[in-house]
C-alpha cells in the first residue's frame, strides 16, 4: 500500500508551463489584435509574425523538459496558428490551455524515430562491407557511419530511442520500396514527435541543417569530398519508426541525402562539445542572428555541392554576406574584409586576409557585372576556406554573446568594437 500511495502521489510530468505561456500571451495578444485592425491596408503583410518572432514566447513554450526534448518551433507555431488564426481564440488563458490540452492528449503513437540513410559524397562508396561501425551521438542527433543489419538496427532503436520492437516485416517491405538504403547505408537518427507530416517536416529541416554544418567542419579539417553526379545507392527516402508499435513508414525526399565529406580522424576530432551545441541550436533558437547563420550554411553547402564553379564561388560570397550585410549605406567590400580579418584570424594574418577578401569580393563583382567567366583555382579554394572559417567564427561569437537582449544587436556592436580596437576579446 505504501508503494501504491507513493506512485499515486507522484506528480505527472508537466508537458507545458501553462502559466508562463499565458503570461507572455497577455503581452502579445493586444499587439496581434492591434495589427489585425490594419488588415485592410494595402501594405498589410499579415500579423502572425508577432508570434513567430517573439523570443520570450518561445522560451515559455520550451520551459518544460518535455517540450524541450520532444517539440519544436514549427510544431508550436502550427498549433498556435490553428488556435488563434483558424479558431479565432484570442483569450491568452484559453490559448495556453488549448496548447496544453493538445500536447497532453497527443497519442503516444505520435512519437517517432526519424531515420535518414545517407552517403558520404565519395566515389565508389558501395558496397559497405567489412568496415568498423562507429556510433556518434551529438545531442539529439545520432550518426551511425556504416550500414546496420536488422538485429543491429533494432538494438540501436531499443537502447538509444526506447523503441519497443522493430517490425521485421515493415523493415523488409520499406527496404525493398526504399531502394534498400535503410539496410545498405549509414544512418542519421533523431527523436521526433507529431503527426506523420509534421514529423517529416520537423526532421527534414533539422537533418539539412546538420549536414550543412558538418560540411563546414569538413572543409576546415581538409576532409571534404568531391561532387559526383551519380555515385551512390538511392538515398531518396526518409524512414520513421513508431516508438510504440515498431512500424515503419517512409517519405520521399526532394534530393538524395549525402554529405560532401571524406571522413577522417581529424574530422571527427573536431566534432566536440562546441559542435554539439551548434548542431542542436536548430531545435530551440529562432532569433535574427541565427537566421543569418542558417542562411550562410545553406549557401555554403550550395557552393560545396554545386557543379558550376562560378555559381559555387558566388555562393561562398553570399554565405559571408548573409552574416555581415546589414546597412545598405555601408561599403560591403571593406566591411566584409575588416569583419572577417578581425573576427576569425590572429593579428599577424589579418592584413593578408583583408586583402584576400577584397580580391574575392572584386572577383564576385566581376563575375556578376562584368561578364568575367574564369576563376583562379587558388582564389576559389581560399574563398571556400574563408567562408567556412567565417561561419564557424560567427557561431563561436554567438555562443559567447548568447545571454539576454537582442543578440543580433550585440553581435554587430561587438564587431564595431573590434574595428575600434576596444573589444575585450579579440
């Protein structure tokens, strides 16, 4: 009886901090209602951005361990849109309770493990035989570097993700329908929560971000591969294992999942706690500076994986501009050169880097505006390396500044102080 009373007295895990969410909504809703009043104006561009851009609301939504571990920005924004826009619930308490009710009543069958077969972008990567299987856990992401047999796959799902029992028949069926990639390729896995569509959308965005970040580290460790048009098993599907039933479903992905990396010991040695933090930022950050970093990663990956050298070079420059371009009245060529040299390089290298970045930008301008079609190979490689180092430098500064307030404003203030020579950490 004592044990029963103890269990009965245990508090149920709190899914959502309703009071914190309600309190923030009390601040937001008047602004939202005021914005709606302008909906008939010609320049009206919608009002839902008031929820999307509110960092304090995001913090309130992720205040519990459950929401931090299982839910995500897109999940909450979709839910709030349904409650506020579709159902027209404007009462803060009613909205907060509706969010909580939906999360509390979500069936356990909405818990999945997303499985993305991938290939390293190398020639002759198939077959995967007689190689050591390495398991790497980076926060919410798990990477298995070689193909797993059914028994090995089932054990990983049980031990690392709490799947009760993988359906062997589903595994065989989905393997056949999915180009056999689930049994012949390395895997990236992560927990997801929600409907089938939301689980796919949740994971697809996160996986792409992880791959883009991995490619930055690959360039910095001289471990990036070489693009080949067709060189792999068809990794054109993502698979989702239901944690309660063990059944598997699959979704087609728009382009094959591959990472432009030639993995080496040096590459994996770079993936330390810092990388774990940066890779997992995609789950709980949505400020303006992080948006810049995501854009930079996207263009960097386009440059690394493209086949047109001119477009690749321009993509590297755009990746840099995405981080630093802010004031249209500021000469971007000089600004980029100064910011990159000061933020990412030691004093003895800054003058040469400053000159190189200006040359890179001049070449970009000639390609876009003057009909230039040739790029020096050495300059191309320098642009690739500088872009990678700049992205990582910006991530590191984000980590140092990430406390409170407008982090984008603090970022540019720090860069200003670097230019004036008054920064405390140059």
